[in-house]
C-alpha cells in the first residue's frame, strides 16, 4: 500500500478544510490511522491553514507562510 511508510513522504494540499485538497484525503488517512496528528505522519508538506510550526508548513512558500491566503 502506498501509505506503508509515510514518514518519508511529502504531502501538499490546497488548504486545510478544503474538500478535495484536505477533507477527503485526510478523512481517508484518519480512517486508517485513527488520529489527527497528520504532521507526524508525513516528513514535510504544505497545508495552508495548518499550525505554522508543523512539518506540514515546511514546504509552503510565499509572503504569508502557511496562512490560508490564495497565494500560498
């Protein structure tokens, strides 16, 4: 399965709470891991709107690093 070793994987999203870019894939992941510590599940990522000091903001670029702005 493609999520067997996620710690080495990167994950980028359109933004937290967006249907296709967050809710659906993270809902599927939640069903598998049974918790919401998604930043511990991936090595790096960009999920605008997530906690700014998390690994899910490491790959975000732009003036408002990891904020819910469209330019992220």
